[in-house]
C-alpha cells in the first residue's frame, strides 16, 4: 500500500513538472526526458522506502 502512495505522489509531481515545462515553452523532447528520469527516480525511491529487510 505504501508503494502505491509513492507512485501516486510521483505521478502528481511529474504531471506538475510537465505542465510547468509546457507553460515555459520548453521543447517537448526535454520534457519527455525529464519525465522519464523522474519516473525512474520515483520507482527507485519507492522500492527503497517500502521494501522489507531480509530477516537473515
């Protein structure tokens, strides 16, 4: 459940950054690159924060 919260939060963040970049007339290929990078950071952060420690 906590991972889903991270995903939703990062999707809102990415949507906001994309909208702001569009309003600033930044070229579309830069916007797509930033969105992909932010999605990767979101997945890595979500997995690191929500994974269970190995009991060994």
